[in-house]
């Protein structure tokens, strides 16, 4: 069984990465070349000439068409060959694969599987990333690990106490109980910490936005959307100010500060991935400097994870077949992996298959 | 089926590379140590001591014999052991393999296959490289690709329009028809472009040598000699000056300028090769500066190919089993590969085999 | 058959390398983390968390316990888990493997095999390294070769003539006969060179310590202790001063200078090793400067071997299956390899096996 499903939308690039130029990237083991057309849309083609395999990204973009850099074959935005050197008749089979593309929530989403199943309504929900009620920004990181290790990492935030002790972690996180729920595509881990001391990061945010210092009620509501997207509702409010939900009552967060950590991870190979993230907030919306500070601050925190994740992948590579052991804290990540395995299992069971020119 | 025949002469070094010193090089997957003897001849031995495998090239040359750098075993120029430490009797089986060598046309040619078949008359014809009627020089490049990709590249010069647009390429090359002929060891691609604008390189040459500016008749006559040598007869003459052959008439090139691009490519491994080339001309013979300029100019052009060829090899490695598609322009390279495959096929069909100590 | 036995003491570190901090090292293919406890003893644990495999050496040492750097699991000095985040009950199977450790002769010895067989009396004899009658010091070198190539190298010192001609080698070594004896765990090569010119190294030592210049009687008595330790008794005395043993008489070395080259080599993987060595002398004991000079001088000599050994390993990797040929000089190393093979053979024949979490 592979490690990722193909019939899914994966973030292939941040919106700003794709300009009117040839932009190569490997996703799900497939070498792809992307480019922005003059109509603003994005095309994604297999990055390999039909003739002699040279990466098309080595050529040039000319009038929304791709010219191969070796013998000059030309492909249109749908991947069909429109010119061959020294011959007038063009072989009708001469084309490279074209991938469905959707631009949404500031990402360019590509569907590496069966194009007939590529329903734009299935793009994961990361709307906070371009919602005017929220402000924020993010980055892409290339991480040398199985994308699922990042999902594990995000589904269990007790590691904050040990990996991120100087910013967002303290022992309250490791001690507070969490509740896990799940559906067919979603799994949610909810943790409320009542009347706790805020960690350095949140102490700074609530002091800045609400001029408040003191004990807080803190929440982390982690929502996984299969196969590779996690939106985390995080924040703190003055202790006892009503933020904690009670029964069916949602709680009043108006005196607190709220952020969303948006994460979508795209396998590059079985052992490497593209990690797209953003941090959005619902306070101090107009402060560009704060947006910049938060993005760089979160980047620093994620770099601490990156070191751990790559060391973990290397340890796994050195011990093929060595199983993971599970603790109570792993309930959320175990559900995420179960939902992913279900998607992969469905694909391998006699679903309609398509010819893939995948890279090794 | 392997990618190269063994019963063939391969250029192992440029003449100036081999001095009275141990010179290691891998050809056809075989680690070889070469050295010039005091009689001016060149010896080529297996580069691995019979005793403990240390590369002999780590030792030293002493009186036309090789002394191993570990335990001091001595081998003569034919590879026979003539000294062992702390013992008087020398094991008669103690020897390393010796390879047939011929020096011709400024190259040191080595025969990696069955020595009994090593006929010096079969050395490929690159006589322009030391013919007083021609002047020129060349280089060796190490290229990380299957040697046949370079043959493909040279057998179809339409790529000049797309890879070498600033020097020797223009659309005339991609548009002009070519004619392919072949024999048992040779394949020839002939392209005449009549009354065309010369590309920058040739415009400069004919202006320099003949003080001529204007339209030209241009020719490219590519002759492949199996398994790995290509001599290309190239040049331009004033349009209509009689250079174009007519029927059996060879044409009068006396008002033009003529060069030969000499190429012989030696597999190092299945995926890397040594590319030996030279550019010789029949005009301005005494101008050393021109020789220098042409060699460096051609080196720059070939570097453009090198980038494409290595990217192509990498694309192939990423897509094992992915076939090439062929266009009309590939007729010449397809013949070259057929002649190579024929040589390889003959070797694998019950020909006399020899023990090879080949490297992985 | 593997290349090394597991039921043996291997030097894992020089005493000074292991402090009160987490110190990772791979021995016999096993990733191990060592640390010095507050009682001065050394613990050696498997360097991989039971939970998610992260190397424990990425965490921190706290009160003689190891805290994992990802989720904070704590292990005591015996490898048993004593804390798990967010849960009170600790899985009784939660532990990492602990290795027997002995500190002796300035090395930390680890037993990678069955702990029940780890008898401290079997630690190899390198007592010169902390005997007050001897003075000296040494180093650890990481060498990219099978550890047995170093044993071969040390069991046959004729190579000194060809590899170390500027220091300890001259033709006398290659010409003098040697005698090989062996037992179940030991093999000894004895070479006496009578009335010879001393090589530069020994000429310097005997002039410095005994104010003597002139011909010497020289000895090299190489004692191998399976699987990976070699102590070499080396020295020179004025020619004819009685150092040469006669029949059962041990000889009188009192006018000479005597050193011991101590060597113990620990496989890291099949193709890399840790080479621990020291040079001890019985003269000029109080001269710190001489200790320093000798250590650096010997380090320079061993570096000449390192270059040869790594080239030899590379040559072997390029020629899988290519056998070594043996000369008379190889008698000692052949016995050493036979004793090693005997140990490996015993382990693979239905000896009690233990679960190993070995790295690839």
C-alpha cells in the first residue's frame, strides 16, 4: 500500500509562486511543470517532453504554450503538441499529461489522480487564508519526511511542552486531557486548558491585542480533513470570561484572541514533502508589522519541528519494519491515518485506474 | 542487453594526457591504469593489484614497471608480476589484465574486449586531427549521460535551432530536409541549405577567411562510424558559388570555408561517458589564435549540449521503461543505434567470451 | 555470514569522550547513546525512543535519566520508561535496550550481543594503556573500511616498507622472515631483524633515550586477540646487546627502547569502523612533550594507512565477489580471520538468539 491517495486535491504552490513562467515541482512522485496563462488561470503539465523526455521546464513559455528546450516541440496549455521540427504532420498521440487545477484560499491545488473525479467542491477548507475577517500569511517548507509524520505532529500538541518550550509549549498542554471525534473525512482533537498561565507566545498576543495579563482559558481545536489538511483553532481568553463552551453553548470568546494555524502537506516522494502553512488571526487586523512578526515567529517554531521530523524519518529509514508504539496522546493521529488508509484502500480496490508516468 | 559493445577501439585519452606517470581512467566499466613507456608506447593495465585489489594507480611507475603502493608487488608493462615481498618464488598466475593499445589521430585507443580481435586497422577514421592540410584542436569532456544520447544529439542537428540559437543554430537548420544513408558500420545524414543567411558562427568564419558577407550555401554531412565515432563535414560557401553537389558532381567548395567536427565518445559506465572532440578547419591554417578561439568557442557550444544531455539522462533515470518517441528528424540516430545494437547482439550470441573483472 | 561476532567486548569510546551528556555512536550496526552517570559509571542504551523512534540523543540528560526530545518520555539508566505524557499508567513493556558496559584500560567497552554472556574477564588486554610503568596516549580514527582490513594491515608489517618509507619502514622489514603461532583466541606474528640499520623513527627514539647511534636488533611481535584487538610489542636495542631471545631465554632489552602499539577496532557498519589506538613506551616516562610528539607522529603514520585502506575498500566495493590472493606474508592475517570466522560461526549455529533492533 502506498503512503498517499492520488484522488485528492493537493496544494502544489502558494498563489504567488506561480507566475507567467515555467515552474517545476514534484508532487505525489509526479514531475509537474506549472505556469500562469494570460487569462490568469494556471496550467499543470507533466514535466517531460513526449519525444525525448527532456523536462519541459528547461524550455520556455511563449504565448501560453510551452516550447521544449531541445528540439522545439510546442505544447499548448492542455498538453497537446502543436509543432514538431522538420515535419508538417503532427502525430495525434503526441501530448503530455495535463492535471486538473483549482486556485482557492491562496493555493494552487492540483489533482494527481483520475481527472474525471476532480470535483472542485472537494478542495479542503482553508478559507481563513483569504477571508477579510482574518489577517495572516504563511510559507512553504520542504521537509525530508513522510508527510504523515507532520500530520502526527499536528494531531498531538503535547509535543509543544518538549519541542517548543520557549514559545507555545508548557506543561499545561501535556497535562490537559483532550477529546477526539471523527467522521468519514474529518477527525477532531479538542483540548481546553482552564485557568492556566499562558505560554510566552499567547501572553504576548493577549497583552498586545487586549491589554490583558493574567491567567487564561486556552483552547486547541485541531481539525483534520483527509488526506493532508489540518486547520487548528487556537487561542486564549481571560480566565473565567466565558470562552469555555458549556454543553451546547459555544462559549463567548469576545474578550480573547483567536488564531487559525492552517496546514496542508503535499507528498513530494514517500520520504519528502511540501509543507504549506499560514497563521491567521482575528485581532489587530490592520497591523502589517504584526503579520510579518507572526509569520516569522511561527516559521521559527516550525523549524524546531522540522529538525525533529527529519531525525525521526532518518531513524525510521534505519529501522525498516520497526513499528511505532502508541500512547493515549496518539488517538487523534491514529484516526487521521485510518482515514488516509481508507482512501488509499478504496483506490487500490478495482477503482478505475489511469496510466501514470510516475518518477522513481 | 548492455549499452555498448566491448570488441571495439575506444578513445581512452588524448595523446597529451598520457605521460610517464600512472594515469587512471574508467572505460566501458573497466578501471584501467595507463602509462607511457620509455619507448614512447602506451601500456594499459587493469587498475587493481592481484593481491589485495588496491588500485595500482595509487603506487608508482619505476623503469616501465608498476609498483603497488601497499605491499610493493611489481608488474611489468604486460601486467605480469615480477616481484613479491618476502618470497622468492612468484606465483605464475600472478598478473593483471593488459589491454591492446593503439595511438592514432592524436588519441590513445584501447580495446576492452577480446584481445585476439583487436585489429589496428579498425581504429575509427579521425585523420583530420593530425593531417597537415587541416588545423585544429579539441578537448575531453566528462558527461553524466549514456554515450548514445550524445550520438543522438550529433546525428540530428535540428536541435541547433533551439539549443544553440546564438551561435550555429537558426531556423534554416530545422526547416531544411536531410537525407540518410547507411552501410554495415556507417550511417550518414546529409543536409544542404541553399541560399540561406549564415548563423553567427559561420558568418564570422567566412568573413574572416574569405572577406565574404552575404547569403550562403551551407552543408552538414554527418558520418557515424559504429560504435561511437562521428565526423561532421560542415561549412558554408557563397550562395551559388558551386558548392552544392549536382548529381555525381561533388561541387566546388573552393570559395567557401570547411570544418570537421570530430567526435568520439567512450562509455565510462552505463550512465556516464568521456566525450573527446576536436574542430579542424582547412583555412587560415597558420593562425594559432584562431585555433584557440575556435576550440574555446566550440567548447562553449558543447557546454549548452551538456546541460541538456544531463537533464535528459536524469529524466530517463526517473522514468525507467519510458520509451522514446521518434520524429522524422530521428532517422539518422535510429540507424546509429541499430548498428550499435547489431554489434552488441553479435557479442552476446556465443562469441568467444573472456573473463572480465568489471567494476560495478 | 556477517563480518563480525556480536558476543564480544568492543571499545565504544575513549574514556574522555563520555561525559555527563548524551553521546551517540553506532557500533556493530547498532545506534547507541552513552552517558556518564553521577556515580561515574557509564550507561549505554539503544538510541531510539520506544514510542516514535526519535534518537534519544536528541533529547537531554536529567538526573541520570534520558528525556526524549519529542514527547518527553523518560528512561532510566537501565532503559526502563519512567514517565509518559498525559497518562498515569506506564506500559510495562515500554523500554529501550540496555547494553553491558565495562570501563577498562582507558576505554569504554560495550557488549552488543547476548547480555548473559557478557563476562568482564573477557575484556581484551590493553593494560599498557594505564600501567604506570608505561607512558603514552592515543586517538580514535573513523575509517571507511571493513574493520578486518585494518587487522590485515597490522598483522603484516611488510607494508611499512612501501607505505611508511619515511618513518618506520625500510627494506629490512620486507626481507626479514616472520614466525606465526596461534591459539583459540590469539595469533602471534614474530619478526626479528638482527644487526640492521634502524628506520628514521627508531633511530630518533634510541638516540633520544639511550644516546645510541648505530646498527640495531629490531623486533615486532604482533599479538592478535579475537575479534578485533592487536597489541604490538616493538622496539630496537643496540646490535648484539642481547635483546634477541635465544631458545627459551627471553633476551635482555635493557639497553634498548620498547613501545607497544595498542589497537582495537570496532565495526560501525560492514564498511566503516572506529579505530582506537595508543602508543605506549617504557622510556623517558615523564616527558609530556615526547608523549605529545609520539601521539602526533603515530597519527601521521596511521593516516598513510587510512588512505590505502579506504582505497582498498572502494576497490572491493567495485568488484563484488573478487577474491583476495594470498602471499606468504599473509599467514598472520589469515589466522586472525580464521579465529573471527570461528566466533561468527558459533553464533550463527543455534546459539541463543536475542532480539536485535539493528540499523540498516
